[in-house]
C-alpha cells in the first residue's frame, strides 16, 4: 500500500475486543521470511535491465529521459530526494515483478500512489514502485459498487461515480491517490453522514512481499482486510485495486459563516459544544488562517448538509446560538456532489482539477501535523489556540499558516474497531495544523514551518493528548503506534507478523511485526 495519504488540501475508546485471537487465527498461515541476499553496492548496481524486461510498464532510471517527470511526489519540498529508479507499474504482475526484484537484489524500495505522504515517505533513494498509472473506475450499478485502481486520483473517482448517479465519502484534495486516502481512514465532507472512506471498502487486491497476489475481503484474509481499513498505507503489501460500496447521489447544500477574529474565542467555544453532536447529515469545519503577507487573521465555519433543504436553516441557527455572536456573513447554496468536490479543491472545472500537464493544480510546499481530540478544549486551551494562530504571522516567508478543525462523531462512531483498524472512532474532532510557503521557492529551509505546526501540536497536548491522524504523518511523533492507532496497534502488529514477517514493507513509522 502506498504511503501517500493526505485527505484534505493543505489549505482548507473503546477496548479492542472480539478481534484478538479470532481475527489472527483467521489469517492464512504466515509467509516464510525471504532469504537474505547480498546488498547491492554503488560498484555493483542491480541489473535494472532484468526488471525492465519483466514489466509491461516503463522503468525510469535516474538521469534517463522522462525521469524528472515521474521522480517527484506532490510536495516539492522533497524534490531533492532522487530515486535510483521509478517503476511505473501498469498492473499487479508489474508490482509483483518489482517486489521480487527488490527482494532478490536487496534493493530498498518505496511504494507510491498519489505521492502525498506528508512526511515524504512516498519517495526514497532506491526503487520507487509507482502505481499511479493503475487508474481506473469500473462501476457495477446493480450492486452499487465501484472497483477502483490503486493509482486513481480522488477527483477522477468523484467524477466517474457522479456521472453514474452515485457518490462516495472521501477527502477533499483532488490529486491525492485513493490508496493512501483509504488505507489511513479518509475524512471529508460526507464523513459524519456516511462514514470514512475505509468504511465503504468491500474488498481489495494486495500483492505480498514475495510477489503473490491475494484477493482480500471479509472472507479471505479477514485480519488483513481489517487492517486495510484504517491501518495506514505502506506496512502490509501493495494494494492494486479496491472495491467500494456506493450510494445514490444526495441532494447537497453548502453553508458558510464568517466572523471577525475578535470573536474567535466565542466561535471556538460554541462550535466545539455543538458540531460533534449535531445532526450527522451536517459536516462542519472551523477554519483559522493567518496570512503573513497582509497580516490578516480570519475565522469561519463551513460545511455541507445532506438532509432536506428546508431543515438546514434550523441547523445553522443552532450553531449561531451556541456561539452566541451573530456572524458577519451567512451563505447557503444548493450544489451537486461533483461541484461540491470541485469547490472543496478550489477548482473551476473538472478538466483543470489535475496536476500539470493535464490540469492546473499546484504542487504545494507545506508542513502539517494533527491532533485527534477526545474532549472539548478548556477556556485556557481556547486561548492557547488563538495565541498559536496569531503566532503564525511571525513565521518567515510563509504564504499562510493556520488550523482547520473538522467535526467527527456521527457515522464515524457507528463502526466498531473490531471491524476496522481506524482507532479514533470516539474522537470529537480532528485538528489539522498547517503552514504553506510559495511554490516559487520550494527549496526554502522547512524548519520554521515544521517548527510551527509541531509547536502548535505540542501546545495542544496538555489539553487534548497525543492522538494523531495517520494520513497526516508527522515524523516528530515518537510513540506513533499509540498516537495513530490507540487500542488497535497491537492487533496491527499481529497482522503484520502474519503477512509480512520479514518486514519488507517498512519506513520510519510503519507497523512493525509483533
């Protein structure tokens, strides 16, 4: 599974029971560890021609024609990392060939779908197994399902299902790969109403470290299937396709409320007392922005409603009453599923909502971190948030900094951690700390921006604890297993021991075998 996974554009507990021995025993027998091979050296490079001849897709070596166009991920801050080779795998057999080659010649490898891994872990200096060309959406209207290639970009999935009269809950970043989004959870505008993206998963095809390909679902490799639903990308194998349940396209309305920053404390206090408990058909994001170039500080609430249009007004009235301050602006508009996705992505049209050369979506240098909140912020915690947002005005050369708080609850709580590895089912909201700098200066030292978002997260820890969202990977989190998967990490490690006992799929925050 690829390690790309940022759900949203960087601009916008129960105890584990019933899955322990039962789910582990339901897994197929463990695969034998691969025999050790002599490590390749700079004097003796691996025989890349052997890999090229075993693949249908192209292999790009460093320095060769076309290499620069495939070597980079989404975040240009990592462009200096130069893979030795990029295998553009056209199919599961291509993936299997790449994995066997890496195992035979001890070549370190990284798996990439959309290339959005926030910590840069969808690239590396060895072999990048790139599945982005496996982009396809096949819809079965009779069963209301879609079988989706692992490299499919989110906006393409949205367009395909929308054209067929369906919808699916997902993130908001148009160019994110479906693999990373799904495997880490998948949080977006329909999450409270319909659940996470991983909650829609009905099956997957996975290539294991030895090159074998398995169909994975509730009846086949059920322990691994459980892990795929929120256990994060990159730890167990390479998913080459997913089958999702779809729903008929709903009637949608967007809403937004604007407030002066002087009311920020009241807005945050009122919002957190209301949003996680509101009608599940309502999504709600509370967004703080600090724009250094003009010194502006803004706060606003926005979201989506899937219920009867005539009932949205009462929902917004309840939010305004909870805040206790009248907004300076209040907007409501009818929309469609695809148009809402384009709006979230900041795109004027579907055709342009892609990375160049197909579209105009900008590769954005950025830093990010997150906190999963299980209790409301105290008054002191609220003041700390406001102080941290203000501090963003001092981050050198930042385009903007800030915080997006996403209400959870609703359908997120309807799924048990016994059926999904996503551990933060009881969280009230997610806090996403952000810092962006100009795409024209992608090689700026990222330390001030990393320092800002990590400092924001650290400032919130006394009030909200250490939980985090795996799709916003943060290399500064040392106890990442308990931060990303509280209550499910031990079971994830058990699954890892069964499907990848040799720990072939590894990166700094991958699941490790038990």
